[in-house]
């Protein structure tokens, strides 16, 4: 894989015709070390956020040993890439064949569930195994997060007592897990969820061995600047310590976005300008799915030498396909003199950008280049105005 010093240097030297994915291994390494050193429990990477084998290896090399897998394909991927990793099958609804293969072929012992039907399925598929860690997922609020995950999964309050008691009988270790939603903007999201955990434990009267606070740990984007992650960790630790659980109980988390968002960005070329609309060569069917379909605002910057002196204005983007839905409303703040032929870096696409990419209409690019400059935004380093390639225009 090619390497370049910076996004700006790459754009001006190579002037690529197709979109180019930039990866920053040092950023992923830094995020992994941060969670390993500061989270007061075990951090397992949520593979769905970015299933790149290279990224998975980087996280492993920096202390992430457990991986949250959501499908048998993810189980196979991580087992193939990291034979010694611990895999946790945390999707609450799984095919019985997937459970069986995960258990008997890949050594998976941790499974999530949110219903009696799923518990029965796990017991059948593992032939009544006695070495299971079963994590009952309970439903909690997503009100403090930018993307809700409160509708699809999670046992309701009236269902948790019987489910926890039944899972306790089938499990070697019993866990409770939840998900506060993606991009939680306040540590209070976890404090509130932990109160639901407390109520569930008290009602069922069971011994709980694992409390898994799931994902939701944020990254920073324009208009979404969260508090420091240490405040989330402190809130979770206080709540965990106050739960009616044994002294040996374990605290787990499933960071995805927070571990990989800063790993990757994208260089695109402007093919046409129409007023405040820029036609670029990647879009909704490429790495910008979230920008199109949920209105996510990613940081952007012009890659031009010399840099523009024009004031910033609001732009929207159209992607390269023939589809009107290939539209990213933004607004994205860029210099008012943007023109066809200019290059733009779109940042913080390590989370879900690569994972959602398609080749619809024949567009897209697999070209990936390592760069050594810092990501456009970070929760792990203090960014200061330095070279033009590091400027964040929010």
C-alpha cells in the first residue's frame, strides 16, 4: 500500500481522477490505546463499524483482544484475521446455523439475546453447552444519542425478569447488555441506562457476572462536539460500582465509531459547480451514505495550493450516480471560490463510510493510501491550526 505525508500533498502531487480513501493507522492505534488504558473494564471492537482486516489487526496490536461480531461473516472474518481473538456474538437475533458454526467451529462462547425464543435457539444450537456467557439485552432510551437504537432490540421491562432467570439457568456466566444509541452526546445516557440495569437485577434477583454498556461512544463532527470521553468512563464506572452485583463481575463496552472514525477520510474531486451545489465523484452509494440518508455533517476542507482566501459559504453535494437521492444536503462549509477540478477532503469516515460503500452505477474506487498527518478532528489529541492539510473547517 502506498504512503504519503499528507492529504494536501497527495492531492496536489497526484491529482487523482477517482476518489481516494486515506487511512491513518496511527490514529486507530491511538484510539485503541486510549480505551485499553482508560476505560475501567474490557473494550471490544464493534466490527460492523469498519470490518477492514488491516484495521482489526491494528486494534489487536494495540491491546483490543475482544471483538463484537454481528453475523457469521464477521465471525469468520475476525477468526481468520486474528485466530487468538475472543469473539462475542452480540446480535440479539441469529440464525440457528450461525450460532452452531460460531460455537463449534470458531470457539464463540458469548452470545446476546433479548427473548425466550432466542435463548431456546442458542441452547439447541450449542447442544445444551455448559460454558456459555449469555448477555440479556434490555431496552433503554436513545434520547441522548444522535441515532436511535431503541426500537429494534431489547427486552421490555415486563419481559426481563423471566428472561434473566431462564438465562441464568442456561448460562455459565450471565450478563446484561444494552445500547444507548449511536453518537451519545452526554454521559447521562449511560447513567440512565444503568438505572434500568439496576431495576432488572433487583426484580429478577439473579447473580450477574457481566454488565456490557454496549456502544454509543461518540466522535467529533461539525455541530456534534461531545464532552471528553473520560467523563463517559467516570460516569459508567460510578454506576457500575453501585450496582447490586458481585465483586468479581466484569464491565464490558463495545466501542465502534470511537475506535475507527479517525482512521479514515476521503479525497474527492469536484466535477461541476452549480451555484451552491458541488458535483463530486463519491456520494450516497459510496462512502457518504450517512451524509445523504441521515444528514450527517462530516468535516470538510479544500485541498489546494495556494490555499483559498475566500470566505466560507454553505455548499451541498451531489454524488456521481444518476440518482437524485445521491445528494448530501450538508451544509458543508467551504471557500466561496470552489470550482470544478478542486479537491476536497471529507473527514471522519473510518466509521461506517467504508462499510456502507457499493459500486452502484459503476462508480467507486478501491484506491487506498496511508497518510501520516493528523485526522481532521479528534477526541484524542488537541488540534491546533498548523499546516494547511490539518485545518478543520467546521
